[in-house]
C-alpha cells in the first residue's frame, strides 16, 4: 500500500493542478500551445503525399513557365539560375525543420506521459491480480476444509453401524432377544 502522502495514494488531486510551491503552467490557448498545435499541423501536412505532389507540381510549373515563357513574362529567368525559386524553397526548408522538431518534441512529451500512465495502469493491474490470486487461494483452502457430500454420508453410515452395534450389545446385556426397531433416518437430498 502506498504511503498516505505519496502521489499514488492521492487520487483526489486534479493532475492539471500544480503541486504547492511550483508555478502553474500555461493554460490552453496561450502562445506556446498555439505555436505547438500549429507546428504539429504543419508537420502533419508536410508528411503527406499530397504535399509532395503539390510541391512537385508547383516546382514543375515554375520551371516550365520561366524556361518556356517569353523573356518579358519570366519572373525568375533561367539565366539567373532560378534564384527566386531557390530562395523560396530555402525559406520553406528553414522554417519546416524547426517546426517539425517542435512537433516531435511535443509528441515525445505526450509519449512520455502515456508511458507513465501505462506503467501506473500496469502496476494497478498487478496489484489487482495479486489480490485476486490471494482471494482464490483463500477460497480453495475453505473449499478443501469443507466436508463433501460423500464424506458426510460415509460418516453417518459409520455412526449408524456403531449405534446398531451398541443396540445389539445392550440387548444382549438385558437379555432381550429382539433389538428395538431402529427408526429409519429421514433421507433428504443434500444440496450439491
């Protein structure tokens, strides 16, 4: 059993409340949480095949337009080495990497909490299993000590035979030829 002051014994405490003496964390909707949810959404979107297909189509159209369009219509000419497209893709990559890392850190935090909850649940299940095993052993001991129906019948038969012998012995001592009739025991069906 856990000590009265331990965390395990205190199931009435709200897990979102900080213990006394510690600063309370930020609530939902604050800056860090909004950025975290945005980063997870961004990382989730970048990890899809539709994002890769869309980015491929965007780059192909960009390259085709700036390679095949008249010189006056090109906004990122081949002569400059597609500098604008390179800048845009570099900017996208420089923002994507930290956002993906932030999303991974949040997922790690959630996984850590889930592992802790799983550990606590497994510990409770083990405690419950041990309790039930002890109860089953106690029940087996009680059942083993109980008299079975056959045992009770055999003991009654032995007692009746002993009573018959005593009755015969008494009748021989008194000189009666006839033993008093033995009353027939009432037979009731024993419950299993």
